[in-house]
C-alpha cells in the first residue's frame, strides 16, 4: 500500500473512532503504533494523551502540529467510516490533520539522512477545551 492510501486509511480510522478532549487514549495509541511501525522516534514526555515525535538530527528544528480531539457532535452523514462513538465526531478536520502529519513524518523518515535539522511532530490533545497546548 502506498503512502497516500495509508494516509486515507489512517484518516478514516481516526474519523471512525473519535475521542473527546482529554480522553484521546486510543487515538494516541494508534498514532504511537504508526510511528513505531515506521521507526520514528517518540519523545519520552509525561503526557496522558497526545505525543511528540521527531525525525532528523542537529540543532535547527521546526515543528508541525495536529489536534487529536473530536467534538461532542452526532454524525448524521452515512459513510463506511462514520463515527462509531455515539455523539462524538471529527467535525473540523482533526482526522485529516493527524493523517497528513503522520504521512509527512513517514516521508521525512525515508529521507532522514538528507535532513540538516530536526522536524518535531506534535499531536496535541484537548485543543477543543483550550488547555491542551
């Protein structure tokens, strides 16, 4: 499966299994599983949900961020990957944001030896409540 197809699969998973702020345990684990599968470093931080990963080495660093929480909204659209969590859905794009930066991390890992600095990937919990940052 190519990276584009993987990203679509990841996005649909996150959409199908959304979690509210401060309860993003399965979402965090799925992100960890994907990063680990691709040998991407996960920083050891004291977080209950969310995480930070890193590709590259050196002093210079940039970061990209994605929110990982969903909203307390009932999904009404019928689709194969409709939310399975009653009254919870990704209604503002966090599912695609997660999939996009995961795909970016995987692609950068493939060319890590050519990077002249580091890229941090921040998967932010509880953005909808305003205290996850």
